């Protein structure tokens, strides 16, 4: 019920082809050290139906607010709840993929790769540029936006029987995924660095935090928000005009999802001993380090806001002075002036598990009715 009757069906084809090149005579004669190689490619188109149902129909709602006669009686009235879009249709995503699987030197080394390009089109979005908000017109979303997405995945492994007692299996992988807005009906910005087109989807508009004012001399030496004091957050003067205003906000790109994921695993066997290790991580990902603006008299402080914060005795701090709710321009509760100060890089690499086991020889465990124990 999200589309008009004549648009409810879509055709979204896809196909996959593969070629096992290592089976060919020319490969075995010239590239025999690559004992397995398979090349594959795919194309696929998907249809998506996000958004609310019945956007193709005009909607009406009951409300109050009309006064008639001298008795000041408020009557129930019917008003239009929104403008219909009779042409609403599927959002589409077209993906092109090419990849390979390979093994070298009699399976000593393995290498797998995937490279992809995805174009998402007909995304439902408002016409913010053609019909700006100050007109008072509430137009429906239309299938007009476009986002590109591209990346790769690689996995490499080393597999070796060193001798009759020792075997090593070491595997690593990395995945990269980058998207950017190709088109949205975006109004022209006062400064070019705030234009969302060309930036990743979900980029956040913020002031750029570059430190903490050490003392009054530091406040006087750099452009600042009105009323700034020692211990306050320094906002970068991006425009270079000697003052801090909305033109100094920047788009923080990596706030939607990490672009890089990676991992490594080790499986080491020696006689009856086995060691399994798995580590995993992600690249830069900026995320809010606070979610509640109730501070000071209205609530509690986070530990990171307390330890090492600026005080008259600790002026070289990297954490701003204490604040009470929204009384300072840079506080989290003062949402219109938020900055990168309240965002942290969530990149990490962690050891997920490390397991050491010993397999008890079967001659012992069979005596108690077990086939295997470790």
C-alpha cells in the first residue's frame, strides 16, 4: 500500500557468472604455481519501499481551531494533512561486483578479493532547494536523491603443515566501504564546506573543537563565542573572518558507520595442543560520547568530564571546565552549538578470544567410555 496500484510491481533482475581459469590448459602450463583460480562477476538490481504508506493519496484529519459567531464556539474542522505524491515508486539499488578466489603453491597461501560498486537511486527525499522551508509549503517526498557506494573486501591466508606435529593456519581480512551523496535537492550554502553533496550520507554539521582556552590571554588572542571564558572549548575559525558564527561549522563525515573493518585469526596445532586466537577491529568512526544534557544542578557528570578538567589550578587541561546544563555555548544541552568536542573516535582493535586446549589421548579417555576429551 505504499505505491499507487499501477506501480506496485517491479522487475529487479540479477545474474552471476564465474570462470574457473585454473582448469584451462594455458593456465596450468604457464601459471601452475597458482593451483586454483576462480574469477566471478555479478550484477543485481534491488527494489526498496521505505517510507510511510499511502503517500500517493491526499490525507485529511480532524482538528479544532475555527471560531464561528459571537459565542466563541470552537468547531471541529477537517484539514488536509499533507500533499500527495501520485508518482511515488520504488527506490532502486544497482550493484556491480567482481571477485576472485585463489590458492598458491599447493594451497600454502590463499587469497580472496571482492570489489563492488553500488548506485542507489530514486531515494525518497524532500525538495529543500526548489521549494525552501520559508515558503510554508509542505510538499511530499519524491524519488529524487542518489547515493554512490563502493569498496572492497580482501582475505589472505597461510596454511602450513610444518611437520607431523605442527600446523599453522593464519588468516587476515579487511573490508572498506565508502559512500557519498551524488544528488539531493540541496539549497546553495553560504560556504562551500557545508554542502552535503559529495560527502558521505549521514555527515553531521558541527563546530570543530580545537582545544580549551588556557587563560584570559588565550581567549583574547583567538576568535571566540560571545562570553567565552578560560576553560571553555575553542571553536575553530574555519572561515577565517575573525569571528565565530554558523559559517564556521563543518561536516563531520564518519558519523554514520565505520568505513573499515578488519580481523585476523590464528589456529596453531602442536601435537595434542591447540591455540586459537581471534582479533577484530574497525577504522575511524565518530560517535557522541554523551547522550544526556542534564548536568550540574540537574544531574551527574560523566567520569571523563570530571577527571583532569580545567580549573584555575589545572589550566593545561584537555577537558573543559564544569558547566550547568545549557548555561555555556559549548555544552551538550545547548544543541544548536554542538561541536566535535562531544564526539570520540571509536576506532579499535581488540582481542576477542584466545583459547588454549589440550586433547587428551584417546587411549585414556576410551577407558571411561569417551571417544574424545579436551
